[in-house]
C-alpha cells in the first residue's frame, strides 16, 4: 500500500511538473497593481480614470488628481480589465 501511495504521488508530481495537470490554487492570482488600494493622488485635477476594486472584483471609475497615486490607475476601462 505504501509503495502504491508513493508511486501515485510521484506520478502526480511529474504530471504537474510537465504541465499535464495544473496545481490547484485556492486564490486566483491578481497582478501586482490590481491589489493596490484606490489612490486619488495629491493634486486636484479630477481626471476620470479607472482602478481595480479587489473587494468587488471589478474595474471602477474614480477621479484621479493628476499626480502621485499608485499603479492601480488606468486611463480606460478596457486596460483595467485586461490587466486585472
């Protein structure tokens, strides 16, 4: 029985290594800028931009001040969706 379990484990490990099976993940990977919080920046220009809201898992509109902020800041909805 132990030999069978060891053989099965080895077979699964080899399958994952060569891409036959994808390892299970409890969480969907989110690219770097997408998990950052919305940051309007320090200035007050009010550009209508988009950010990815990790809680709602959607791209949402916000008013960007025009300076500073972070990388979770996209000029259009499509870029936000493709990135995140």
